[in-house]
């Protein structure tokens, strides 16, 4: 029987310490398993290490971690059915396998990408949870035949039992990160489609309704020139006034549906323009210090601000309004809109105010932001939107 390849108890204890320490530093599944593979090779004196993770839905094991190049680049690309190959057998029966000469073992399956021809013996152990569930398989290969022993399998199995919990947590974290990424992409696509719809509606209003209103207005001007009775002229005057109002409303709707300033100059300019729409009777305080943001986040914050400022105009009777936008040191983005108006009861708001608040909450939820509404009757209102920390490649 060959000696325990890992050497002293101290070496195996050090391996456990490294793995446990790694689990507190790193959450990314592939990074965790790549580092684990390096630790295992260093301890066992093997030549390469592969870590497979069980995919229960597909009933397969997937290579997700390996010692560095070229094998770590194969993560996610090599799959075996549970029961196939040595690793598949270990996953199926939850038992370690010591292969002294893999070319004489009927369970061995040659995988060209893993360069099996370079290695002769292997040790394969299950990543086994206490309840008996296999979450993965750890393989160590050696160029020398008859390199691993049952004693090695026992020691590596102890390590694998600790690693199993770490792998399970990393898998859950990886799935959560994937789901969050999918949700963020869905939110961006949803908001992009909404903005495309708004752009189309704005174009239809401009090219259709507005043009017809202008045409009708010119026809009335022509009719005025032909009319002589004062009663007819009075009706023409009234109709012209209605058409002028309708044109102003159509232009306002077009601007509201798709503000070009947001596309051309960004969120800060857009918020400045929105604040200016409150009119000269309201004192405006702007504190805008945000940088460039992903387009769907800028759009959501613009729409929330638009709804909040419209509510202030309609309901607040405010004399002072503050709009703030800041990015914190931990890369969160915070939008604040406050006023000194009459305030309201957020839990008991009704009508258009309640509808507007729901719209703001839905837009905030789409980008994963938190919306806080603070108000009391007679004491003004504050709306705070907190966008979670952005990834470095999102800004």
C-alpha cells in the first residue's frame, strides 16, 4: 500500500483551514472551486484536480473548477451523466473510488479535453452533505500509477464533507446572482419597451392629432375672413381658443411622453428641466451630484421624479421644493424629492395621488430600488429612492 500522499496531519489541517478561510472571502462558485483545486493538488502532491458539481435537474455532474490553465477554462463545458465514468459512479453511489491504474478500470471514461492520456491513477471522493446528498465530486489525478491509497481517500473525504457545505452555499449564491442578473435585464428590457411605446404614442400625437388640430385652426382663420356676423365671429373665437389649448396640451403630452433632454443630456439635465416646470411661484432647490447611470435606471428615476413633482403641483400647495441626487461612497444612488406643502397620509391617500404613488413604487421595484415615502398632514412630504450599489461595469 502506498503512503498517505498528503503527508502529515498538519498538511491536511492546513488544507481544511485554507478551504474554510476561502469560503469567507469568496462567493463566486468557479473562483471557489478553482482555488480549492489548487489547495488539494498542493496537499495531495497530485498533478491535477477537477471539481464537479451535481446538476440535479439534468441528472448530470458538471466540471466547475480545476487547477489552472488550461483546465480551469473548461469550467461549465464538461458534463457526465450521473453513473457515467468514475466521477459519475461516485456521484451515484456516494462512495470514494481509488483507481490505481485507470486504464484497467471499466468505469473510466476518456475525455480528450481533460488530457486523460497524461495521467494514470486517480482518487475520486463525493462532496457529501450530512443528510447523505451528494452535491459534487472531487477528482485528483497523478501521472504515476498506484499513487493514491484508501488512507488518502479517507482523509480527502473528510475534507470533501466540509467542502460540500461550502459548494452548496456557493451554488445557491451563484443561482441567486444569475436570477438577479436576469431580473435586472428583464427590468431594463421592460422599461425600454415602455419607453418605445411612449415614443410611438408621442410620434402618433405629433403626426396625427397635432397636425389635424393645426389644420382645423387654419380653416377657422380662413372662415373668420369670410364671416361677417358678430355671433359667428364669437363662435370662431371660442373655437380658436379651444384649439390653441388642445395644441398646447398635445405638445405638453409629447414632451412628457418622451423627453428628448433625457436622451441628449442625461438625468441631471432632465431633473433640472422637470423642476423648472413647477412655475415661478415655487422656490426650487437643486442638489444634483450623480454621475452617468444605466439608461433604464435614469429613465426610472426620471419618471419617479416626474410623478412626484406632478403630485406636488396638484396636491401639495408647496412654496419650496428640493430635488437631490447623490451617489454614495458604496456606489448607491439616492434620489430625494421634498416639499414644504400640506402633506398627506401615505396609508390613506386616494384618487390620482394614490395611483401616482403606486406607479412610483412599481418603477422603483423594477430597478431593485427602495422607495420611502415620508409625510404627515401639515408637515410636507419627502420621497427617497435608494438604488442599490451598482456593479463597476454598470455605470
